[in-house]
C-alpha cells in the first residue's frame, strides 16, 4: 500500500517528533488523531511532548486506537557539545519516554490496537560491505547501537493485546528539516561534497515513505515486529554518490569534500562515527508486508525535495 489515507477513521496518539510529525502529517492526509471524537470527524494529530510524561503517568493514556512514538533529542545537533549531560538527555528522551508510554498502554482499560516506535539503523554495525535485514544481529557494539537496543526493549509490553511495530529508520530526507536542511545552503553555493572518504554507505528514506511505512504499520493488522525504514536502493548509496546526486538535483557541482577531522571537530569522535561510517540496510520485511515505496530511487527523491 502507499502512504495516502492513513487512519481515516482511527484515533491515534503521537509522542514527540517535533516538527517532523507536522511534516509527516503534511505528506499523508490522515496519519493520526489524538482526541476522542465521532468516527466521521476529520483526522488531526496534536502532539504529545515528552514534557507531558508526568501528566500521562497521572491521568493515563487517552482513549485511542494507536500510539506512534517519534520522540528523541537530536543527536546530531551541532550546537550541543557531546557531554555526559547531553548523553543523559539523549537516553532519557528515547528510553524513558518510551517506558512511560509503554506503561500507560499496559495500564489502559481499553489499550490501543497498535503501538509504533520509530528508532534507527544505528542498531546495525557500520560496514562497507555487510548487508543487514530486519533479522540481522546488532545492538551491542557501541553507545548508539546499545541505545537502540534499550529504546526498543523499553517498548515491549509482554502479554499486551496491542500490536507492536518498530521502524528502524535511515537518514530522513524531507524539504523542511533533518539532514537536507543543513546541507542545502553549502550545496546551493557549490560548496557541497562528500564527508570523509565518501565511500561509507548512506542509508536513506524519503519523508513520504517514512510516513507511509508508519501508516502501513497502523493500518495492516498482520504487520508486527521490526521493519527497516530505508529505501530499496539505499544499500547501493554511498555518502559520495548521495553528494553527487544532491548537487545534480540543484544543478551544482559537488567538489568540496568535508575532511573527517573537521567532522570530528564539530560533532566529537562519538557522533562523527554516524557520519563517517554507515550501514547497508535492506527493507526486506517492509517489502514482504506489502509496502510499496513512493521514492525507491535517490534521484527522484532528491528532485522532489529540492523542487
């Protein structure tokens, strides 16, 4: 199925995600609704923020058909230094928020039918050659992989009738946020280029397809467990080829590489790994469950974004 018409007659609750949830809503007509209403009412999606955890713990989960968790402090915020305090924020915004939601779902008199958590492909070990499906091992080799493991473990609700789905997302490409927002200016000025060697894999997904996979998980009762949220052509995309395709979409060259030492200077050694290394991730189960990608190929995805 494609991403249109999600949750047309469902009441859903979104946690976190900031502006991304607004963009998800904009790409798919009816991704979610949070407030109780008659089935004929239009579907809207006000956000539940992580700061509302105390209220959720006290009052419980509002009546809803589904919960979608997009919460998480931006790990690659260049304005934040990698410190113990920031590290704790990164963990809490993901793991503690997810625990709070899972407890609320478990305690609900009428639990939602579906519970979708969006995590990341950082679960898989970076490698220039290995390819990973949803059944591949991971989650135990560095801070970020262990973070994803803890994040996903926090979402488990043993014995619950609520159907659980985890979407491990790649780099999300959209018009007004995420990775592209930070890249567009230098690329428009002809100053863009690959990071480091440029040979590292670049797992990516268009925002419309991330929205589509979430909607697909909400709507299709047979979908459960892990789905990789990356485009089918993503395993063949390197950081260098991404830079060339983005420059081509803008009608600019991609001649100015960003050396690895500069990336490490800005983000710190821990976070620089996320940019200077990568994973070849396949959306095997995502395709097997019947999801059809709107943007399976990078050139078309980038043309849509920069148009």
